[in-house]
């Protein structure tokens, strides 16, 4: 693969491929399929079993999640260089959100079943990078949850006072003693 190609430059900036050598990146790409997807296509449906990881080469997508009977809430907008579906490399669990194209997209798709075909050092780097991506997303989620809890706290305390203990309450702060 030409290190000066637009594809290589884009992929070099993708966190999933951090610290991969050009040969390792070429090996990984040899196990990927490029897909052209039209606008309005539901690529991933919340609740279905995950098997593929995707990297966005061009276009745009939205990530949304539905809770109960409520309308879906948009969680993120994805653009070139973004990666999604990384949980599929960790387990075959249900997809946590839906992903829909908002414009025509060019994507790279990697099938989890192909991990056994990758060299051990490449696999170790990929899993480290997946862990780093997941840790960043967990930190973002924790921050959002704390903001939502803080916004609900005054109303919840008032509701708790009125209902004598059946309202929403923030968890009690715990003291941790280190030795």
C-alpha cells in the first residue's frame, strides 16, 4: 500500500489503527471489504447480534438508541475516520444502538470471524486500540450520566419529599480508605 495514498493517510489518523506498521495495516485491510451504502440505509439495528466492525471512509451516519416506547435518541454523528461496531470484536452480544447512513457512505467492514487469521502482534495492537476506544466512550458516557443525574437531582429531591421516599435519589457518596 502506498504510504502517501489518501486512503493510507485517512487510515493512519483512525484511532483503531494507532501504531500499526504499514505492513500490519495492509494485512488488516486485506481482511476488510469496502462497501458503498446509500443514504437512509439502516446498517446496524439496535438489538441484533454484532459481528462486524466498521470504519467510515466517506459520508455520514447517525447513531441512535431507542429506550422502551420512546422515540429514538440520536447519540452521535459519524464522519470519515470514525469507527463503530467495535464491541463486535469483543463479543457477539446485541448491538447497543442503531446506525443509519445520512448520506451515501464508503465503509470498510471487518468480520469478527477473521480475527483468527491475523498475526498475533497485529491482533494485540488492535485489541489494545479497541480497549482505548471503549475506555474513551465509557468516560464520555459517565460524564453524560453525571450531568443528567445532576439535572434531575433538584426535581427528584422535591419528588422524594412529597412522596416520602419513593422518588429518584442520587447514590450516597462513599468514602474509600486506601492503605
